[in-house]
């Protein structure tokens, strides 16, 4: 007998017909809602393998986050134009330090997002908005979503600002560049994790170039009454210059 689906996981990927109407609605498949949108623009579940291959090929990090468990494709006028991947945070145990009394399954992190340069302006924020509507329906225990804008991509999170996320500050994180690849500092301490990448970084740390970069944290409350649990002050959006 198959295991029961967790309330914070989406329905099993199943076949669906693309939306045909001009008004946004849920896209249904045999196992339940598969996406949200209209015929001109929608997000819908895609296979994990496909999402990961697109992120590796096109995302500035060239790395996937193994914690992701919701993989959405972005489609405009019938053409595939991007990927959003949601899942656990890099350090899930710290969720309660951001929003009080948060347990596993009550939050998600937007781990990776990439949209084609052909996508028109505001496509990213629209894709996020449709993804949130989908999550609200199929992952009913999820109360809030977190994401980061990384200084490596040259932005301050204007996409999240356009999507009405709350900005709760930035922090500096150490990264290491080794043989053209970028490594997070946590791999230096993850003696039982990090796989071959962690082993390589720890063995060759003397050759690595250390970079200190800022990461800008954004929060969106699906369940608005949870906003009072936020443990960090809401700050004005950062601006260039």
C-alpha cells in the first residue's frame, strides 16, 4: 500500500491538459491540482529530473538543492520558459528562529528559480504569485515561504519586492571558489554530509578563494495571521546605490 501523501507535499505528478481559458484557474490532473494559470501564462508540475537539468544548465549557481520537492515549470503562450523549485531550507532546524513555533511542513523555501531571457518583464513575480496560489491549495499546512536574493546574481531581490514579499534583512555568508566551482562555507563543517564536494573543499581549502557575499532574506505569509510570529523586524526594501 503506497505511503500517504504528506500535507505539505504536492499531489503526485499526473497528466493534465494545459489551461484553455483566459482567466487563471487550477489545472487539474488525475491525482489532483497540477498547476495554476491561464492559457497565456501558467505554472504546473514537471518531473524533478527535468527541473534539475534546467537549473544545472541555466541557473547562475549551476547547482541544484536536493531539499526541493515541488518542481514547477513556467509556461507562456504554450512555450516552456522557466523553473521554480520549492522545498526545505538549507538549515531546516532554524525555521523557528525566523517565525516562532514553525514545525516541519509549515513553511517552504523557494530554493531555485530561473526564467528565460525571452520572458517579458514581471514574468518572475507573476510566476511566483501563481506558484503561491498553487501551494496554498495543495500544501494546506504551509503558512509561509522564504527565499533569498544572492549577491552573486547582482540583484537585491526586486523580483520578491514586486511579488509583495516582506524584507527582513541581509547577512554575510562566506563562499569558496575552487576550480571554477562555488562552495558554501557549511561544507567545511559538514564532516558527514556534503558528499564529494565537501570532501574536495576540505582537502583543498588552501587553494580556494574566499568570498564574503550578502544574502537578502524575504518572507511571504500565506497564512496572514502568522505574521505576528515573525521574530525579525520588517525593513524597507533595499535599493541600488
